[in-house]
């Protein structure tokens, strides 16, 4: 089966890539909270490329550099996950499926019916990741700016109730919205 470079890998594929037993990967998962594979039905683990690089860096620190688990945890805490990920051996680039509308630049062979080709590219030692859907913010070097009234649009209403009163909503809609807002306010006050 051909997988792209961004495809998720099973625990056995990661174990084969690292030349490590699967039970060792499960043990590391219990000791390092940064290893978070996606678990599907039946508890089957799927590792992202980010997870694989973290595990590869952990393996280097433990097996090649001879650090203890606590020492490796301290390095992750002090130097960060990007540092540990960069210690990993590079991910293998396999075959990539090329579609007719693909924008991948590669030289194809003279046979037009071939749908996949092997692409060899250099993988830089330093690998950075972009944050996806708010997950893995520890990979991002970007800093977020807190919301302030100076940066945001000017508010026309002080509350939703002001909006309801100023916009002539039909009475039954206005009463429903006011009931909903009152119940939300009540729930918030209970939590505080």
C-alpha cells in the first residue's frame, strides 16, 4: 500500500521505521505525555508525522545518548519539542500518488499510464510544523496577541438584550431570546 508523506502510520509501521518493538512505543506513550497518537475504534493507534519525529527524537535521547526517561523528560521541558523532533532520523519519503490535476513538479517516465512515481527529495534536518486546527500549539513559534477593544471593531450594542430591544423583533421571538439569555446568565452565575 502506498502512503503519502503526511499519512498516518500504525504502531507497527512506526516500530518498523524506528527498528523498535511495539510494546516499547506503548511504554513511551505512557511516560511521555507529548506522544498523543489518534486512537480509533478498538484502541488502534495512528501516529501523525509529528508524533513519529517526537518518538524518533526520544529514541535517540534514550538509546543512543543514554539518557534516562527523567532526563529525556527534562530535555523536552527545557528545550522543547522542536529540539527533540530535530534529533529524530528523517521521515522516509515513499511513493506519492500523482493525480492528473496535481501541482506536484516531478519528471514522469515516458509511459503516460503510470499513476505513481517515486520522488526523491532532500529532507532538511530542521523540520518545523504549522499548527493545524489549534492542535499542537507547542510546535508553533508564532505568538498570539490578546484581544483588545482598540484592535477590534467598535461594538454597536452593549449586550444582546440591547440588540433585541433596538431591533424591532417580533414579540414572540424577543421573548424566546430573552428566556434563552436569562437561562445562560443563570448557568454562568452557578459556575462562578
